[in-house]
């Protein structure tokens, strides 16, 4: 299997997880939430924290939009932020997309990295002894 490719943008500012959760009326680690479940989708293409994070730092919405405009098939916030990523089909398209980003906040780190297959992740995360 050919890996997918990610353009990862790490802006020069952080975003405290408790602040993002507070926007949703939640606290990190809370057992019950008001967020819709993802159980019906094996690989959901959404992040329920995006809207809250983007309301705190509008630059995140701009970065996601820039990734989409540069050809990403999906552009999402990573966790509760502040990094965002775009998914690309090939290394070449990811490199081209990274080059086409245009204006990003000064100090933003841009990295192009491959994905790994789930089985490879599991082998790395849970090595046999």
C-alpha cells in the first residue's frame, strides 16, 4: 500500500485544551459529552473540537482553508489544536500543496510527512516481546 501524505502546519501559538473544551461546556476527561458520536463511521472525517478552537483562534480556520485551496482532500484540526493538517494522495501533491500555501502566520512550521498503515502503527505501538 502506498502511504498517504500529510501537510502539517504548526502555528506559532498554542491553544490550551481546557479553553477549547470550555467553549463546548465540557472539561477534558469528562465521561459524558454533548458531542455526537462517531461510532457509525470507522474513520470519521471530522473533529468535533474544530468550531470551538476556531472561535478562539480564527487563524486556524484560515490555515484549514489554505490547505483545502492547496489541494488537500481533507483539512482538519489535530486534537484540540493548534496544529492543523491536510491529507494529500501523493508526496508530490503534498509538496506542491505546501508550496502553494501562500501567507501563513509568521513562525508557522510546515512539514510534509507520510502516513502509516494501521497495522504498522499497531506493530510500532505494541511491539511483540
